[in-house]
């Protein structure tokens, strides 16, 4: 035995064997028991239609805030864990598809790959980084989205590729859940017993519809080639997961997070049964939908139900009226497309662009603060999470330069302290994927079509 071991044993013997003296001994000598480090988590948020560049970035040499980012950076604790990355660009390459800049940024940002043509439509050409991480960690990600639009409901014919930015493989979506009640029932149902007669009838109708869908899909599957069968199998998996959740609800079984103290305090509204238009072509409930989705993500991450989550705030190229921000007209066509200068095209247009993007920043701040309020190991859940807020392009007139990238959290030590703007010049967007993989503990030299690009410079 080493001299250190002898001295340590002698001191412990001299102190005695009581709990109190053992505590003193550990204080003097250090507790050598291995600590269990909290798991790392990853959350991706995707916004559409770019940002108002002049109002987004903090002024050089000025305070670490801006008119758009004030809701996020006004909290010193969250601001100290936030890094802004300027200069990220996505090369303009439709790769033979009919896609425009919306599709290029939307489908490429988190896949790192060129667009893939499926009937000339622009689909993502590889698994997105959230699914790469989920697969490496052996977890199923939580994918959520708000796609309602009074201007142009989705999915419209020929635009199925715009339903999700999350991909399990080339041209294979991880389709998001649109109804927060369905997600809640799957994640947090308390299993207190079988539902009442009316609710049971609704659940039976849903399961019957899913059974019919699954049967039809399996019949079609036998007639398809290998590539088409693989895509259909992904969809069948989603249907089966929904069936399992409904079966648990019908049997009164508890869901994974039923007893978690961090589950949402309010059960979301069942929009699909009470007001399905609010999930499709009526924007009246969008603020409530967004809040419900953020609460679900925070609770699912905090309860350990999953370690990977994604939220899509509007569909690719989305068209919201932002009535809750005092507008009431198509933001996409009347504001974003007219934002043709980083300084702003007109005072009125800039005011509207700032209001819309400030709304998104407010939602990111809401989620970050919820995560930062949850103790986790020696810190908070936010300390062990990487929250990435990205955009489908940089400016509303379809510019793919200076795509705003916001990194919140410390990823369990995978990222340095925040409170700073990284602005080292143009950087290819694949560096973001590489940075994400490294930050969450998965080694990577590059990402997507750039296997050796390295991480974002300046991080």
C-alpha cells in the first residue's frame, strides 16, 4: 500500500467510525467516489423566413443584446450561456430539384447534405443531426411542430417535403406531432384508469382509423421497391407508436413520465377533437400551441423521457399573419420578402420584421428559462443541454448569407461560456452540424457533404 493510503487509513481510524467523523474525513481528504455526470441533451428549433439583420445582431463594442434578442438576453443567467454565431451561409444549390431558397436552407441546415430529388421535389439528402445523435444515444426523439396557417395551410399538394426539417435518412422524414394533447397523452398520461365512455369512444375511433391506415400501408408495401419500402416503413413505425400510445390510454396504463414532478402542470387542449381547424387553417391558437409544445419539450427533457427534441415553428416558407403581434396580414409576402436590406427597407417594414422575430426570441427565452430553473447535478438542465435556434435563411428576401445561429446552454461542458458574439467571417453551414456532434460528446471531423470541415470557428 502507498504511503498516501497508509496515512489516509490512519487518519480515518483516529477520527473514529461515526457518521459525523466520516463526514469530516471526507471533507479533509476529498470524496473519491465517482460522480455520475448528468446526461447531455439536444434541442433543435427551426424558424422560417429569415430575420431582420440590422436588428438581430448586437452592435460591435456595445451591450450583448439587440431589439430582437432582448427577450432572450435580458436574463443574465441565460445570456451567459448564449453564443451567437454570425457568418454562417448555405450555398445556393437546388441540385436539380424544383426547390428555392426556403427549401435549400430548411432541408440542408441540419442534414448537411445536398437536396435530393423525389419526383423533382427537394427533400433532405441525409439524416439530420438530431437523428444522428438520437441513434447514437439509443433514444427516440420528440418531434413537434406548429403548421397551422390561415394563409396557406400545409401540407398542400406537392409540398410534403416541407412538413419537417428532421430526417431519419435520405428523403425520410421524422414526422412531427401537431396536436399537443396527443403528445401529452403519449408522454405523461397518469394511467389512473380507463377513460370515461365519451373519451373511450374517441380513442377507439382514432385507433380504428390507425388500424385501417396501417393495414392499407402494409398492403401497398408489398408492391414497392426496396427504397420506397424503406420510406414507408418509417411511416408505419410512426403509426405503430401512435397505436401503442392509444392502447395505453384505453387500458389506463401510465406513460413514461406519468409520475414525474416536472411534467406539464396543465393538460393541453385536445384540438384535434374539439377544434381541428386550429391545427390547420386557423391561427387563433398559435400562441397557446407554441407554449404547450415548449412545455412538453421542457418536461420531456427534464423528466428524462428523451434526450433529443425538435420543434418546427411554422412550415418551410411558412405564412403566418402574426395577429397576436398586431399585424394580421401575410408576413411572408408582405414583410419578409420586402426586407431587402440589412438596414431595413422601410421603418414600417422593419418594425413588423422586428416584432415577428422578437416573438420567436421570446419563445426561445421561455424554453431556456424553464430548463435553467431545473436543478441537474451541480448545475441546471440547461447547463447540460445544447439548444440550437436556427433559420431557413438569413434575410427575408431569400438571402442565404448570415443565417442567424443561436446556441444556448453548455452541453454538459461541451461548449465554453457564452455571453458573446462569434463573428469571424463566412462559415459553411456544415460546421454547425460538426459543432453539435462534438458538443454532445460525439466525435466528428465534419458533417454531411463536408466530412473534414471542422466545427464552427471561434467557438
